[in-house]
């Protein structure tokens, strides 16, 4: 249903009331709410999986795994919130009574979450953005992705049930079903909204970021906007792993029909006989790989347009095409190749093609590979397919890479993102709008917090996180010493 401006205003005011409720809760109470939401999602039966399968064409097994991941996210984030880790409570008291300073983190305010199309559970209505915002003490307004509205509604209903059972007001979570750009714009502009979370295209994320910055009171827009996730294939490793690495690369490139934000869309190596043999293996692997169905017709149209543009650029040729399938919404994979000199002359060749497309870049030597690395924009991941000897010999390349990405891999593939404290799923612009924060792992909660300091306040009026006696039994930094005392 489309919502006009008055309806959006009503929803946001409900969210403001939900935020004010959450501000009166402590970390233990918020964690209990999050556990309850996880239980309601877990209890959703086959109808959730079947509905998502029909709306997205994602395989049933993949959806079962993603549902489990989503439930785990809520519980993992709740565990972290419960410990007080993100409260970051600090107490500094002068022994002579000159000052009493206490500081902790509190929620920013209502957060608008734009659901992603490629992960209907883990990055959408009940995904990590929603979980981390509620963990921070923020109410949430989800604008459902139009590609899976029924799935989104099922998830929203589960969250609503949990909120009701916990005795919280409905405004803690709000669900907007609309395919209107205007509705999204009104949400971002509303004076009560204090942050935005988005996963999707550069165009969409940048538009929301600009909108957030143009407000009379600018707000943070945490947008994850994609990446080519380049793989740098170094000589010693290639010589010892040619065939198995070709299998590994094609499997990762085609995973999810190339519709992950971490598919390795670019591979960079030094030209020569070894690389020629490797390309032959890539062709063989691609020929044997099955074709997949994309999420919806709009993504397929964009993929076909962008890959068509890529192979029209000077110096780019088709290395191999995957199996063709004329069925609706099926994508034909494509491997292209180009010399590094052409890539250095045309930065557009290092832009993302969302789908099963890979570009193999051949360098004259390691110095030219370094030049390609320097030309890269910010990435979510960079992978070194390298041996220890390779890294020892390519320290300059390794050093530059650390300034270009949020996650740096030694061997392996970037697809497969663990929901862990040490995971960083983000990166320098244009991969995201704020490289300091992750959208995966419990540390995602940090995005929606702000510090507030209390000076000389009576104990009874302080948040529990800062009261004498530490009633929540969380770790606190008291006069420069960590303690639960």
C-alpha cells in the first residue's frame, strides 16, 4: 500500500514513541526483547521459506541456511548488548570531590532501514540492521524491499508478536510497504529520524546519503554500496595451485548467481605462460558451471546492460561465456579479459557489474600490478591468492591494500561472511559511506549509538549502566581501571 506524507508522519511519530520507551530500558531488557524476536523468527514454518523462494528464486537450502543465520544474528547481538560492551560505561571521580564524571552510550533515535533484495532474511526486514538498531536502543522503521513484500510481511509479523509478548509498544518496530521513492525520501527527511541503514546499489546509497546530509539537521546514512572485491593472484601461489584455484574462483564468482556483495568480480595477475594456463582452466570450469536465475527481472536487465557495456570498451575481450539458458530471469555468466594498461587508462573497468561477471586483468609485472592496486577505489574486500613468499616479496602491494578495503584476505575467497566480533563488513568510500563501521557482526550496534556524559548527578537519576553498585554487573572503566565492582 502506498503511504502519503501524512501516513509517513504517523509512522515516524509512532517510532519516536517506541524510541522513548526503549530509552527507559536497560541492556538486559533490550537483550530479552531481542531473544524473543529470535524465537519468533525461528518458529516461522515452511510458509516463510516457500514464500521467499517464490518471490526471490533463491534455492530452498540457501534460504534455510539464511534463516538460521538471521536467528543467530539476533541472539549473537543480544548476547553482546547484554554484557554492556557497547554501553562503554566510564566513571571518573576525583578523590577530593572536585568532580564526578560518568559517560555511556545511548541510542541515536528512530532508524530507517531499507531492506536489501539479495538477502530477504539476513539483510532485510529482520536483518542485521534492524537487530543492531534495536540492540542500541533505537526504534526501527523498515521500508520493505518491493521484490519480496510477502516475505517481508511475514518477518514483520514475527517481530510484532515478540514485541507484544514482551509488553513493549508497537512503535518499537514499524513496517512500511511501498514501492514509492517519495515514501523513502519522506522517511529520511523526517525530523524524528536520526539514522538510516541501506544495503544495495551505489546509486541508491549515494542518493540517500546526499538526502541525509541535505537536511537542516544532517543525519548519518550507513550505506553499503557494493564492491568488485578484487583478487590479486601472485606468481608463487599460482604456480602451485593453478587447477584448484581456478575451481575455487569460479565457484565464488558464480555463488548466488553473482548476487553477493562479496563476489570476486576482478582478478589481477602477472601475464605469461602460467596465467594463460590458468585462463584455460577458468574457461573449462565456467563451461561446466550451471546457469542460475537472478532475483528479479530488474536485476537481470541491469546485469545484461552492464556486462554488455564492459565488453564494448577498448581492450576488453570475452574470455568465455557460461551456459546459455533462455528461461525467464536466467543469467548467462561471462568472463572477460583485459591488459592492465587498458584498465589503467579506463577506470570504469574497475566498476561493479552485479551478477556472474568476472574481469581477468593481465599485468606486465608486479610493478604494474601495484599500479592497478593504487587505482582501486574503496572495497569491501581484497584477497591475496598468495604464498608467504609472495607476501614477503610484495610488501608494497600488501601495504597499499590495507588502505583500500575493510577486510583483507590471505588465500580463500571473500564470499561467506561470518557473524563474528572480529568481522568487518564495510570499507572506504564508495564501498560504504562510513569506513569506520561494519554492518555484520555484533559491532554493527556501534553505528546507532552516541555518547552522553553526566557530571555531578545524584545516583538515583543516573542510568543503571552508571549507577553506584553497578546493578547490571557490566564491565566499566572506573578511574582508569576495568571492573564490575
